[in-house]
C-alpha cells in the first residue's frame, strides 16, 4: 500500500478536478461479476492478478479519461503515478526516482501486455522523447442499465485509494455492486455462490473485508434468520454494509 503524502494529497485532488467528473466513476456489472457459467476471469479478477500498482493505476486512468476516445493528452512520466498513489515522495531539489517509480514501470508493462482485457491490453502508451508518455485507455462499455459499480470520486480526493490494499479494493468494488443504490443502513448477505460469481477467493474476501472494517469503510454483522417460511429454525447469516457517507466526508489521513 502507498501512503497519503503531501504530494499525493495535492496530486489526487488536482486529478479529480481535471477529470471533469462530479460524483462517481461508473463501471458495468460485468467488470466484477461473471456473465456466464465457466467464465475463467473478469476484468476485476485480471486486474487483481496484475498486482496492486497496476490495479490502482488503471482505475485512476479510467477516472482521468472520461470521454471518448479515452485519451490522456498530458504527457506524464512514470514517477508522477508513483507520487500520486503515495508510493514515492521525491525531493523537488533532487528528484531521483526510486523503488516506487520502478513498481509503476512494471505495472505499466503489465497493463500494456496483450490479452487483457482484449488483444491490445488495458492501455497503449505513445512515448514523447524526454517527457514521458501519452495514454489511451481501454474502457469497458458504459453501463446501460442498473446495477452497476459506482466508485465515489472521494476514493481519490480523500486519499483512500492510497491506503487500501489490492485485496481491500477488490472486495470494495464487489460490495459497491452488491449494495448498489442502497443507503448505508441497508445491508446484504453475500453468499459463497455470490463470491464465486466475483471469482474472489475466500481468503481474499475475508482479509479484504477485515481491512475495510479497520478503515471504517465497511462493516458486517451476524444476524439470525429463519431457514424458510415453513419453519422457525434459525440460522446465522453475515450481512455486509458500506460506510459511503464516512468515505465521502472523511480524509483517509485524519
């Protein structure tokens, strides 16, 4: 995970303003959930497998490329992403890139490789001598009907993307779909079958949820419900809730 450095705070707030987005980034349900039985992966599961840095860089590029043809015209060097996501804090007087920038370079190569989500990869970059790269970002089709994943822009402007691990971010996006359109006070059970549709391993789910609860971005509780309407026997179910109001109103560094 990164940390919310002073530079990261500044760059994240600036990125949200430059994105032109007012409230959310929307992704279709099939970004996270399988569309048919036997589907080996989803965009979300593939991003998770590419590692935390690639996962966060891609989501941030989607934030920044709102309109077709989803191009980022500003020429941006790799160390920008390392500083924006809190992996590095360069000394302005002697800005020598370090381990954080090297992690970004590896992430960019992973995002460019052929085969995910299509033959051309997640992104294409055009090098500009001495200045970095111009980006074109592959977006999945815009959601045409609910439910869909809505990611609050405060994930970036409040610095949460820096302090969440890849596991926590995976689980968070799944919960955003499961709980789409619900108030924070309304939860939902996520069954083993549901998790299978998200292609998320039990260990990833449990550890990611534990992190979200520690960050106060989600919560869960055990309830007792009747097996069915023909019996009074009760069984335990875990119900999950998002704390979206907290995410939107609280800085991650507070």
